[in-house]
């Protein structure tokens, strides 16, 4: 593929998928070490009905209505979980499972019952995203990367995901010491004056922002996979947190790039004619990387132990 074809057709989807994968993997490392890895799964289930309701009320697909809708859905989920836990006298995990699956099913039902397909908000896009359609129409080749007029026509998902990635990285950099200490020893963190509860909530909020920003472009499948697979695979490669972060970023980027390439060209290499879902293939590649790390990673036998500070 020449630059005139690759830059407008493949470069933006690959860049968007990579930014989304890394933005989810970064907070995923701390969620994994805190035994909260499934929060990413929970977020992806909860935000769907909030996003759909936000579109129904506003009639447009826009970042802020989506964020507000997702935040409202998260608040309702918290209230429902607490209510079910107290009234039903069941454990929090069971209450979370009931609420998350119910809200996700409600979101899917809303998608099916409302006319949202014209704006690319339907069950298919909610699950698999629309990476393949995020093309750069104003690009003519590699020179377009330095052309301000052409750059103005970039898919809006790319600057949005790049901004979220930068903000996520800044959050982790600013609160690095507090996050590291509270992740490994919450009691010690509290004794040295670190307010662990607000910090933990802030981490979940950052994860939620990354999930909501990625939701429209890449769908829930990539969001769920990237919160868990790259950090888990990285955990099996090292016992040092700094190296784990680096490994997870590399695995996330590799999953996005290799997954997109295999989705488009893999079937052709096998003699088939139809491409497969890029989001599904990216998630599959991340799972394969996790499986390889679980089998051959140097720290796989100690994966249950905390990583080193």
C-alpha cells in the first residue's frame, strides 16, 4: 500500500486505536494491582445506557453530553448497587453483577428501539466500534502530516483520544508516588497522610473518562480488553512497577497495530476475500499476547504476588 492510500485510509484508525488502547492500559495497571481489574468491564457496561439516553435527549453525538450521560449512569449504578446490597442482603459482587448486566441489557434495548443507526450509534458500533470508517479524507500522502489545512480534516476521534491519553498520563505522573504507595500498602499510605479513598475514586474517574472517550470510536470490546490484557501480560514480564507500565504500553500499542493489520490483511493472506472486525481482532491479539506471557513470561509463576515498588 502506497502512502497515498495508507495515510488517509489506515493511519488514522491505527493511531486512534493505539491511543485508546494505551489510555485504557495505563490506569488498568493500577486497577489490576488493586484487585479491581473488572472495573473496566463494569464501566463499559454502565456507560452504554447513559450514552444512548444522552443522544436521545440532545439528538447529537457530542463528547460532553456523552460524558454527562455516562456519569449519570454511573451514579445510578452506584445507588442501585447499594440499594440491592442492603435490601437484598447480598454481597457487593453479586449486586454489581446484577446492576451491570441489567444496565448493559437496557442500553442494548434502547439502541434497538430507537433510530440511532443514522449517526453510527447502534449495537454493532457500541460493541465493535467503527474504526474502519475513521478515514482522513483530506490527506493525499505523507506530506499531509505537515499540511495545516489537511490536518484540520482529521477525524475528531483522533485529537479527542490523544487529549485523553495525555491527560491520563499526566494524572499518573502527578500522583505517581501516591498511587504507587497506596496500591501496595494502603495502611502505610494513610499513615503518611495520603488520602487513599479520594485517590482511588480519582483513578476510577480517569478510567471512566478513558472508557467513554474510546467508546464511540473503538467500542466496548477494545475497552474491556485493554483495561485487562496488556497490564496482566505486563505483570507477568516484570516485578517492577515502572517496567510493568512500560511493558503494558508496548503490549497495548502492539495489539492495536498488529490487530488492525491482521483484520484487514489476515483473511487475504489465507485466501479469503472479506476483512474482519478491527476491534475484535485487536482484542484477540491482546488475548494472544496475554496467553503467551502467561506461558513464557519470566514472572508468570509469581503473578499472584504484588509487583515491586
